[in-house]
C-alpha cells in the first residue's frame, strides 16, 4: 500500500536530530551564561562567542568595567552590549581605538563625533565608510583615513576628492586611488605630473591605474 507521506531517510533524520541538538545546546549556553555570576567565566565565554554578551546577567550588562573587559578580549562584543553601554562615549572610544571597523555599530550621533571617528580611522581607514556625511567632508578625518587605506578616498566628499593634498596622500601609497579623485583634478596636467612624480618616488606604478591622466 502506498503512502502520501514523504519518505524520511536515515540521513534526514540524523540531520534533523543534529540541528535540534545544536539549537538545544545554544539555548543551554545562553541560559547558563544568564545564570552565571562569575566574571571571568562569562568573559571567557564571550571571548569565544561574543553574541553571548546580550545574555549576560544585568549586573554585567550595566557594568562599564565589564563591558570594557569584554571588548578588550573580543571587540565584537560591543555590538551586543546594551543600548546604554553602546551610547557611552568612553566605551565607544575604547572600542574603536581597538577595532576601527566597530564604528559601524556605534550609535549614529557618535558617528558624527569627530573624536570618535578620528580614533576609528586612525585604527582602520575603512571606518570612514561608517562616518557621518559631515565627517566624510572633514579634512582631518579623511586625511587620516586615506593615509591608512587609500581607497577610502572614494568615500570622501566631492570637495575633498578635489583637494590636492588629500589626493596626493591617497595616491602616495596606492596609485589606483587616483580614480577616486575629481575629474577636474585628474584632467589637470600640472596636478597629474605632480602625482606621477610622487608615484614614481614611492615606486607606485602608473600602469596600475585604469585612467588616462593626460
């Protein structure tokens, strides 16, 4: 007699059991973390699995020292900290100084804070892509970012992509960054000659670029 029910193979059953087991284990870990009051034990767990930060006891979630300790051993823990802790400027600064890319998880109003953003791009120029529009138009911030990651010139404001000093700083380490400069600057013969000379001094091949400079 035939059956309309789909056939469940041994392999399917094994996979389902494995998935259920993984879910149970994860839930158990989250519960055990919540019930734990041992500072070092909880930090050890967060070091391996930073998303567990959101399940730690309230006494830890509201402790500035604990959050900083967690961020120190795994910066990703910041993304799972409570709103009040992520809104704490000291913690935000501490985090981006360790890992600039965590600026992505900093509250919006602090991504418009020059001190916070400068600290982030100093650690990792890629942080510029998460800065506020106003700070992507700030010369100090953009210079710091392109010094570390030349390609971040592409995230600078139109005005700064037409700024000779900013463009030179970017091109100095990576000739291809010139493609992010303004058309006006790329088409300026004198500026192109100066950039070419600088690239030569820093052994950056103009052949790398996909642009026509003259």
